[in-house]
C-alpha cells in the first residue's frame, strides 16, 4: 500500500494486479483503476514511488522488480524469471537472481 496524491496504490496479490484506489473526502469511494494487469505481473507484493512519478514494485511470481510508468507501461528493472537456474556469477539488473522479492523502498537517487 502506497499513499499518493488523490488515493493509494495497492498490490492486489490475489488478482495479480497493481491498482490505484481513489480517496475522496478522507475515505475510499470505491473507484479503482488497474495500473498493471495479470499479463505483466504475478503476485505484486511491495510498491514504492519513484522520483519521476513512476511506481517500482516487486513481482513475487516472476522473481523480479518492475517499474510502471503512465507513458511507457511496465519494464523489468531487476531479476529474471528463472532464479533456480545455476549461475557461476551473480548478475546485475535483469540478470540479478532474486528469490521472492517482497518489500521495496525508493530514495531520491
């Protein structure tokens, strides 16, 4: 759950979606928008706000960290879909090996 202007961003694990829920007059009014659909995520777990307004989120099912931007959509920032794959050396970025990435935080950098 991430508080953002006008609402909150929710990791809906059961439905494999990243959602924006609008908050009006201090309470949720039920209006929600799917930001990331199941074809691009499998069990989102954590979400953080990037300095550019994008959202970084963890994808448990795919063992990845991803970024969502309103203009460009979803991209993989770190991790690959085969963490079980034997590796002789740890990779960086999309070649990094992750096992169940859950929480995430972003800083000004």
